[in-house]
């Protein structure tokens, strides 16, 4: 993917990643620690995580095309290196979203759970909740770092630090 309506596809697709990865992270943590949220979300959670996951390689591929069409410098290389590290975080979000969805679906499908069964599931819920929190935080921090490096690469010499005043037509 290279251009969309005359603009580099990366600068458009990146907005999908910047919205969906943090949104998926937030929804995952909510569903992992709050069973009512998991019940209300149903299959929407893994579907959201799948779309977020799919958006990462599309955006990365478009970014690699753009990288070949801009001046090479250390800021662009840093952004590219950081961008390559997001896919494992997105994959982690997806896997945990499927686990949370499946576990909740499986638990709610078993009628008449005894209190012993609930207590045995509690350590698993705590572990999945903590793991979801760690993966979600890692993904969000990585999106921030990648976005920050991309903004620096794009804007490092593209504006004046002092206002130049309004432009007047002659």
C-alpha cells in the first residue's frame, strides 16, 4: 500500500492504530477484571482486537513504503525500528482478548457452578487480569513511543519555533 487519495497511506492508516490499540487495551483490561463487561462485550472484544492486530502490519508496510520515499535520517530510522516492535504487543492483546472471551463464555455456559469451582477459577482470573494489564500497558506505551518518534521525524524541521505573524497577500 502506498498512496490513498494522493497522500502516503501510512499517515492515514496510523490513525487507526493510534485509536484501536489503546481502545483494545482499555476494553481488554475492563473485560478481564470485570465479568459484567466481558458478558456485555461478548465477541466484540476479540473482533476489536483482531481489527487492531490487522491494522498494525498494514500500517507498518505503508510506513516502509514511505520510508523509501523520504530523506534518510536518524529520526526516521528510530521511528521505523520502534514501529517494528508493535506487532508482538498487538498479537498479545488479541490472544488475551480471545482467552478472556472464551473463558467468560465457557464459565457462563456451565450451569450450577459450585463455590469450589468459583474459587478454583479465581487464581486464573487474577493471572489473566494481571497479564492483560501488563500487555495493555506495554502496547499503549509502545504506541506512544512510536507516535512520538514519528512526530519528531515528520516535524523536526518543518515549522518555526517563533510565530511569524499572519501571512498577508500582496
